[in-house]
C-alpha cells in the first residue's frame, strides 16, 4: 500500500461533525478500543487530516498519526504507532520469523507464514462479552472474516509489524494452507511509517 | 488496606504504552536487524537503552532467534542482510556526496532605502521543510517570515529585516548536518544594476 515514499502534505482541521463520525466508525470497527477512546481522541480534541496519494487519508491528533483510510477499503485502519500504544485492542494473527523480512519489504503475506509452527491463527473459544482477545500463545479468541482489519504480530517479537485487511478468512487460511492472506498493508518502515506528521 | 489497593488496581484502565523507537532507523529496535543500518542501530541502542540492547542483542537472545530458522533460511537471511547493508551504504555515500555539494545562500536584499529582507535559499537539499523553518525563524526573530516561490520554480524563505548573521548562527546551531562551509552569505545591493544589465543584454 505504501511501498513508496509519501510526500508530506499540509494538514487540515476536520469539522466537528466529521470528527464525530470518525470516532463513531472507530468504535464500531474496534469495539475493544471503547475504553481507550477518550485517550485516543478526547471529545474536545481537534483532529486533523492529511491527504495521502491514491485517495488515501491519514488522521492525526497533535502530530500523532492515528488512523488511515483508503477509498476502496471500508474500515479505518490504525497506524502502527497506535497499534503499539494499544496492542490488545486489535484482532491479530502472527507470522513466523522467516516471513518477517518479506512482509517488511512489502511482499504479499502468504498463508504458509501463518500455518507453520512459528505462526499463529485464531483458536476459537468461549469468552465473556467484551472479553475477546489473544491467549498467551497469541491466538485470537474467534475466527476472523475476509475483509476484517487485522494486526500482524511476529514470532519472537513484542511489537506488531503490519496491519491490513484479510483477503481470506482465518478459517479458510487454515483449511487451504496456501494463497495470499493480506495484499495491501501498512508495515514497519513503509512510506506511511516514515511520513513526518509533526 | 490490602483490599483497597487491589480494588484500585481493578478500576485502573490500561493506559497507552510508550514504545521506544530506534533513533537511527525509526523502527522498534527488535526490528533493526531487517534494515540496512544494523551496526549504527546497535551503537545507538547500546548507548541510549542499554537494557533493551541486552534483551535484543545478547548472545542468548540471538541464539534463540536463529534457532527457529532452518539452515537454508539462515543463509538466505544473511545474504539478504548483506545486500541491504550494501544498499544502505551506497545510499548513505550518495547522500553525503549530495550534502557536500549543496549550498545554502543567505542573501541580504535591499528592498528600498534602509529596508532589507533576507532570503534563505537551498535548505531543501538538507531535507528541511521550508514552511517549518520559516515559522521557526519568524518566531525566533519576531518578524515576518514566509516561503515564496522563486522565478526559477523553486522555493525560498524570505525573512523581514537584515538578519543574515543571526540566521546563519541559528541554522548551524539547530541543524548539525549543515557544514559551516556550505553556507554562503551574500549581499544583493547591486541587484538592480545587475538585473538592468541582464535585461539590456537580453534586449
Ligand atoms: Zn534501528
């Protein structure tokens, strides 16, 4: 998605009605963020927008990048710096160590990087309302659907390395064990990561 | 007492985590190995975050990290790292070369009698954002300062007043990557004459 360097563009303040809409859609897409939302976008804060190439846009608060969106993608996706701040609030999968360098060079994430011993896919289990999350092994508590936003963790690492939308549900990934999992994503060191938002 | 502390722990909401990012390549330091500046990254981390350095680069940590990769994958990773390092080195050399050949001109321009403006030209070659620097200069000298287009299609900063020396000092102090030799101070008093001569020659 952001393989190329992104030229910094001017930021513009958002109308409060637009800001409310963004806050609402963040809460709808990421219900686990509800208890952090006041910290992420305080009601009185004024959110800014930076236009990115290819009709994408980044939302920024006080110089901190929060979410980005692309016209073609339905959900707002978190900037990795936000994921690092609240990692437990985003559904995640885990790639094995060998796949890390491919993902960090912008390659399509493929199923074998997740189905190998070092990878992690969800292990559905009963959880109390609002108790969705990853177990100690890093397995999410429910299968994730095609089109859902997902954070990519990595074997042996603490921090997430990528975020994007699944092009295949996690149940199908387990079943087939091959094929692309995530085509366009935001990863550590890409143009979005390197973009200055001060 | 005990019960109270416990209750407090329960009601405290988890807060935003603060993650340290590498001062060289900007990634979380555990990912520095995938960039082309590993050696520099390591030096930075050892100096700034020694504890984190140990957890990532200690022999035990490294052994655990490679144990899960097949010999084949380790070889590929090593080759990949070598390539990246060579690429980063070449890019660095190119950038150093570019900087050595880039000049900033601070020009005093007489607008009309005893009224001067100071133009700063060439900052973008050093990766500086003109708008931001213009704002900083305006604040620093409490004067008007803005980015204007030049006839040649580029951009320069124009600061109200005769502040050439002060600007030079400010730039050298704030942006250590600019060598003093690459800043040139010029006086544009004779601009009109030169412009007239040029116009004459053209006509
Ligand atoms: Zn680094």
